[in-house]
C-alpha cells in the first residue's frame, strides 16, 4: 500500500515538471492521493512547493477537513510538565520549547491541569484563576473561579475542551471553549463521605453554570485524568467502587459504579480509557 502510494506520488510530481498526467487531471484522484500524505506538520508545507495546483488544494478548507478526518488523531507534538514544553518530534517538525513558552502570570505560578483539542488549561491557586491557552495561535484568556470555588478552592483538577472549530473546519475561526473545575469538601459531622462540587464555564456566554454536587466515600481515592466519552467527561476522582462523570449536556456530576471485578481496594491500579466504539 505504502509503496504503491509512493509510486503514484512520484508520478504526480514528475508530471508537474515534465508534462501532464491523467491522474493529475483528475481532481478526485489527486485529492485522494494527497489526503494520504503524512500528518506531520511539515508534510503539506513541503508538498505545496511542488506546484501551484497543490498549493491551491492545500488551502481548500474542504481538503483540510478530509485530511484531518482521514488521519483522525494528529501527531503528538510534545507535552507540558511543570509547566515547560517538551517537544517529541524531530526536525523539521520539532517545535522548540521557546515557541510554546507558557504565559507568565502577574502573581503566583501556573501549573498544567489539562490539555485537549489543542488547548492547555493552567490553574493559578494564588489568584484563584484559570488560564486557557492556545499555543499555536497565541490565544490566551484568564477566567476567575466561580464563587463556590473561590471559597472552597480547586484541588488542582479540571478539564478544557474546544467547542468551536477553526475556519478550515467550517467555524468562524474564533476560539470558543468550555472549562470544567472540581473541588472537594469534607461533610461536617460525617467522616465517611465527602462532597464533590463541579461547574462549567462557557466562553460563548462568559458565565459559569450553577454548581452541581454529589457525595462520594471519603476512604482511599486517587486523582485520575479525565476522558471525553461522547458528551461526558469521566474520571477526575476514582475510588474502590466508582468514578466521577460530568455530563456536558446537563452540567451535572454523578457517580459511575465500576465493575465488581475491579474492586481491588486500591484505585491506583485502574484507569479510565476510551474504547474504539467510544465507550469506556
């Protein structure tokens, strides 16, 4: 498959310099072949140097949508840690740490809370603020905690997700997003359970939702990454018999009971993952 694709690409490149080719004259075939180029950041840029026809095609929003749909998962550029950026790709696709330099706050310090859909979420516990950052376009927005979280604080866990896509995906090009924060408070007079509070901020309305809460056991629990499954975020907290689930449609938090086979007494041995059929 790869060898055949390479031969077809070579024929197309040669035709640009030495004459026309039937495949080059067929936009559908050309589209299908170029859609299968590598998803690495430099692929389309380097291929666009072949000829004007390809450059025009690569600027077509429809082609870019198909390109992303074909590859599904984009390459991992790197990761943030405390909170510097560490690149993973080699040149010419390597992103320098300076290029993704984390914005500095007025006071306090930022630590990474979540990265999803090309957006990074940082929390500033001193100023009680969340910072959403798109390192590619340089977008940055600071959000004050919801009133409930300004009182009880945030225990360092939350989520960010993009709700409006770029112009190439059919959106208006603006960065719209949602931020979910979570905090825990011990229930007075009850040493066996704890209250979990969660709320969601929508950049489209610039408002926080009403705070939703649930009760969980106060025995051993662990902080786990959240996973987007359908229209819900699963994870945040995990204990021997359950995990949290936040419904993005109703803005409510609930408990999902885990199978009895996983009740090991130590939740650190299990993780929430998304399966191929988008379940968990």
